[in-house]
C-alpha cells in the first residue's frame, strides 16, 4: 500500500499526471520554479526516488531521462482511501463518517461509481482523464 506522497513528491507527480506525457527533470524544474526556489539536483533526486518507489518509470533519451507516471492520480487516491479504511478498527463506522462528510456532488459520484462496479466495467469513468 502506498504512503502519502510528501509535499515536493506530490508537486512533481501533479505535473506528471496533468501533463500526461514523458517529462524531463528540466521541464518539471522550470514549472516548479514559478512557485518556489529549488535546485535541479533536488528535483532530479525526488524524481529518482519516485521511480524507485514505483510511481515513475524512466527511459533514456540522449544524456537525459524522460519520466512518466506508472499509474493514475485516481489509482493513487483510491489506494490511499483503501489503506485508511483498512486501518480502521470499525470499517463500517469509518464509512458512515466518510459518507457523512461528502457533498451532494460527491455522493452522486459515489452512486455513479457503484453503478459502474455493479455493471462489471473494470475501467471506470474517466480513467484516461484521471492521469
């Protein structure tokens, strides 16, 4: 089960998921520096750590690497929710509290998801968009 991503790991993965294409360290660095001062080697280290953790894969292109996401943000979020739910000593109560915190739109999305699960469609909605 995945651990939650750290703040910088999440910032890197957000870009990789949003861009939905192989990216270089330089591209991620240039986008990150719009919000913060950060070194190339820091971004390189974070991306290599994410590769070692299984979140990114890389291919060599000349002297640089291109990184791409191994799975979608939706799959990551689902794994975190599953891990939190599994850690509860009372899973039914945890679900009741979780559902109680949902907005009407989120409850409607839950109903849609249940209809998809019950129909046997393994891909789910918007899997390509969830990357």
